[in-house]
């Protein structure tokens, strides 16, 4: 294996958890909405991909001098005043869309638990491990993708016998995208650390900003939403096998070298994401040995559209969903026989295609034809968490977390996540996590590490090492 790519391993283990206490957390002061009232959610909030809870876990080595539960609970109660929508519930309107409804006995949910283990028993805390699932609270009778009448913020605090603890957090994606979630967590953490409310920037709801046009005007084909006739062996291979989660630490040197390889010429720009996404997609398809070769596959990824909105711009502090899904299509043959630079160029073009007009067209598309189910046929989805301040935002007064991020990708085995490295001296490394059937794991590792220098037209005189098949 390349010295620039390190395969990360996590232990199989059981974490017996005892739930000690559960309670609702209400806003500490008055909020600008009364019982019986509701808040509008935009079409970007209502997209099928947003109708989920996003689970994350944060590990801390010691609780030092501050009582953990009391500190976190009091801070959350304060933060729920400016972030009051998280104290409501979702309900369906007549047209099948969702809105935030406010009634009695709602609020966020905090769960106190303990484990007769020390953090060291969990193994390497820099690698997402599906065994950590008990650290995230789920109701005993909760159905998959259940949203209605659920608390919109659920936090489980698990105390370990060594004095360390974890915060298992579930946030409803309908209320915030990744950057919005970071804004909320940053406020909660700063409030816990300072002992008084910190909300900078001041949170802004303003979902009417994304009201559809009258009449709706869909200017683009929006292939990201369209069903695809999946003639390939890909989805069948994945659905019939138990997915195995694989994680790799990617050094900054490898990212830079890959970007150099993917750069088609001196004029065409190529980002690290373009190169990494293209390389992972190609390696994934090769490892799965997808057939037939003329079948068309898709790669999708979210693009933050905040900076695209100029007329008018979004208000500072807006924490709702402002992402559009970019989508790339290619035949199996072109992916496995073409060049990395060609695929990276497709990724770049899709990313650049997310414009202000594309955002408006997306809003109108959802208004006209709102999808009811997620489409995974013939598709890999990449989620980029490296742009989130996961570690910097989560200092609640006990220092930065040892690990911050997702746990288990196996329920969505066609999703790949780019994570930031947690250590302060990581040097720009990232962690790539994805799922594969067991038969494809060794092949993926091999393809991920090897670049065909002749096919990629790499100049051997360059200072970067070249890995040959």
C-alpha cells in the first residue's frame, strides 16, 4: 500500500449501555411563536434527501471540573431560545410537504447514559466504527426514516468509567444542512464554555427566501432526481451482500499528487475534491466489476450554494438547507478505460453547473414533482464533510473532541464520506469512508492505491512517485 494512503481498522466490539435518565429540554426563555403555530420549510428543506436525521458522535477524554449533563443541558436550553425551531415537531401539510409545528410538551430530548468501560476499550477513536451505534439514541419502536412527531434534536450523553464521555447527536436534516448544523453546535458549545448565551451570528430562519416562483420555471433537466433504468450489476451486487465499512487516511501529499495527475492542462482548473471524487468513483466501479460496459452510472454530491446567491444574497446566520445536488453520468466503459482527468473534468463541470438559476430551478422542480423515495440505482453519492468545522466548533469547555463525525455508513452502502483528520497536526490529511461487499474490498484497496501512469500521461520527471498496476 502507498505510504500516502493508510487503511484504518476498527475492532468489532459490544458497548453495553445503561440509560439512566431521559428528559425534554425546553427553551430557557420566551420564543417568537405560540403553541398551535407553525413554520414554513422551503423546498430545499423538503427534498427527499433532507428527510433524515443526521447522526454524529463526539468523544471527550475527561470531564475535568464541570458537571457534564448539567452544563450541556443548561447550555442547550439557552441556545433553544434563538434556535427555537429545534424545540418543535414536524408534521405534514395537505400537499405532503413538511412544516415545523409547535405544541405543548415538545422540546429537544436529552438522554443520560453510562457504560462500564473506559474510552480505551473502544479502540482507535479516529476511525468511524459501526459498533458505536449504542451511543446514539433511538426509540425502541422507531421506524427507519421516521420524522413526524419526533424531537428534532436528540442528544445522548454517555459517561465512561474513566471520566471521558461521548455526545451522540441526531439533528433533523430538514432544519439545517451541514454548515447550519455547525452553526448550531458552535453556539451550543460556546454557550456551555462561557456559561452564558453565545449566538454569533444571530440565527436566521427566513425559509420564505426559497419560495417557488409562480408559475414554477424548471430550466434544467435535473438528472439528479430522475430515476435511472439500472441495467447494471452494481445495485444487485451491493444489495445482495452484507456491506463492509472501509476507511482510509489520505495524506495531503497524495491529494496534491492526485490533483496534479487529474489536471488536464495548464488552463483547466481541477480541485482536490474533483480529483478525489473521480478517483474513488473509478476505483469503486472497477472493484465491483460492473457489467455491462455500456451501462450508464451516476455520481452525485452536494454543493453549497450560499455563495451563488447574489440577487438577493442570503442573510447572515441563515442555517437552513442551501445545497443542491450535482450529478455526473458516465458509462462503465468510459470510467474504467478512460483517464482520471476526463472523469475529474466531468465532476468539475457538474459542480460549476450549480448556479443561482440552478438553485431556483431546483426549488421549482421540487414544487412540481416532489420525490417520495431516495433513488440509489446505479449511483455513488459522495458527501464532503471536510469543509465542516467539526472539531473547532465542538469545544464545550473540555477541549476539542478526540473524534467528531458519523458512525455507521452500512445503512446507506452507496454513500462515501470525506472526513477531516481530527489531530491538530494532521497536515491536511482526510479520512475517506465507504462501504463495499466483501468480494470487492481487496480490489478497491488495490485500485485506490494504484494509478496507471501510461493511461494518465503522468510525466515521470515530476517529483511525485508513480504507482503502477
